[in-house]
């Protein structure tokens, strides 16, 4: 073969490579990509049927689901969550606390607290949920509304449901989002976190339908732009989750040297968030904890009959906490000890 012929064949091969679809050039067969897109659209047609059977108007389902494409990024994010890595070591709480109960967040929380006192007082009077707890939730979820997420909720929820690992959860939320549109929430408003949470309190669609409240009496429930609706909705969530008025979330304590942790160990396994609850001791009354030598590090010691569990998030020798049933309510909002501890500590700092 002549040099010219060899050169010509090389040029032809290069042109063929450049003309090939990007997926093929990257080693992904176009048929696989097409199959995924086809499978996703087939799944959406099935969801449409189930949504209509659940009461969503056909026109709403058709309009909202039209043009949705699979988003692999949200699936990758979901697979990186702690529950997907059950054997990962538990980090220290102190760095998390420093990042989430910092001077800036406390300062902004106090400003939000002052600016919304009338609204907060009204919600606390109606629900028994302390004003500072509602503000702390708002601060933790979206930094007081400064960032609420930029993912298209319907696309995210549809992609997570199609992937299948947690299909019942995400499909249910997708249908709930369609119901929100039926109730008058603009389609363009459905933007939020990659996992489907939205607005200032980061409610999932099903939570919005169940618990969101009109706090300013304008006939709309706007958790995206109305602080009154945001705070009323958070307060209602906590009430429905069992918040006990007049009882603190917990108290920081010191644990005496030689304390027998085995004697107060929790022998039960929680069906929900087992890694969270396995770090808690068994329940004891405050009088019993005091008799065991635990002492508060500041704040008001709860009444003798209040029940609490002990947690030492950074191990023996570091700050420990006695946690009441109201702490469990914070966990209901987000089942993470670090999250719930930080919400309580931020609320205490805001109120000081």
C-alpha cells in the first residue's frame, strides 16, 4: 500500500470517528442511551395513568410530564447519601456544629426572629412550638430563604422514581407534585432540592399537601415567598409530629468520671433510622439522670418527671446531651443527630 493510500485511509477513519454520535465516541452504545430514554418515557406513561387514577386531572398530567427527560445527576446524588453507605464511620459532631451554628447563621437568625416577632408569637400561641425553634429550622433548611434549590422537581422526582431503588417514595412525591399543580401552584414554582424538597421549609410535595398552612390569610399557601406561611407551616408540622409545649428539646450536660454507660444502654432497635437511634441511651427521668451524677452545663434543668435519653456525639469526655421527646420531633423533620442537635443549639443561641 502506498503512503498516499495509507494517509487517505487514516483521514477517512478520523472523519468517521468525528461523525459518530458522542455516546458512541465515549464507548456507550447509542442503543443503550435510546433504551434508557425509551424506558423512562414508558415509565412516565405508567405514572400518568396512576396519577389520573389518584385524582390528578388528565390535562395537568399531560402538560406537566410532557418533555421530561431522565436526570442521571440526581440518581448519583441519591446514591451518595449516608443511608447508601451503612458501614461508613460516624464523624465528629464538633466540626458540623461549627459550620452550622456559626456566628453568621446566629446573627441572621436573630434578625429573622426580630423581623417576624408578631407572626412567630401568633404561631407559638396556636401550636406551642417555640418561636426560636421555627426560626432555627428555617435557618438550617435554606439559610432563612437565601437558597431553596434550583432542580426541576418533576424531573428529579421522575428520575429518582424510574431508577427504582426507592420508587414508592419518589413516585408518590411525583404524584403529589402533580396534585399541587391541580390545586393552583404554578408549574414554574416547583423548583427545589435534588431530592424534591422545596420552599423555605423544604417540604416534600406530600408534606405540603398535608401540612402547609396559610399564615397571612391571603387564601394562598406560599412557602416560597411568604414568611408567614413558612412559619405557620413549620409550626403545624411540629404540632402534628407531637411537639410538647413547655418542654425543652434537650440540655447540654457533663457526665461524671466512671459513669457506667452499659447500665443505661438502649436495648431496642428502631425500625426507622437505626443508626441515628442506636447512639441514644435508654429513657430515664431527669431525676434519675441527676441521681446518676449528670449535671447541666447551663440553661434550665427540666422538671424531674421529664423523660430523656443520653447522647455523647463526640464520645466520653466531650459535651453530652440529655434529649427529650421534642428532640424526636426535630428528628422527624430530618432524621440526623447532627441536624437535630444543631437545630436545638441554634434555637438556643437565637433566643439568648
